[in-house]
C-alpha cells in the first residue's frame, strides 16, 4: 500500500495556526501521532479522524478523502 502524505491536514492545521503539539493536545493523542498521520505513516481511527475534523472545523471529506484512491 502506498504512503499518502496528508497535506490537507497539515494545511488546515496551519491555517488555524495550530502546532502539531497543540492539535494533538486538543484531540488527546501525542504530537508524534499527528506527525505520523501527516507523513502517511499512520492511519487514524474514525474516532480520531472525527475529533481532528471537529477541532479544525472541517468535514471528513475535507481532510481525509483522497481522490486518487
């Protein structure tokens, strides 16, 4: 399976001026988890995806849908 970087997550996080650490704190995971999701090294649970989207004010499609798949 190919690794897909999640640039949408990184971009949405940056637009809200949130560090990986700050987003991680808000959703209850480590900074390393957010980093791994952005790098495409970790597939988060749907529960974590929803929590991330709520903090960022985005939908699941906005952040996690990949048109290339």
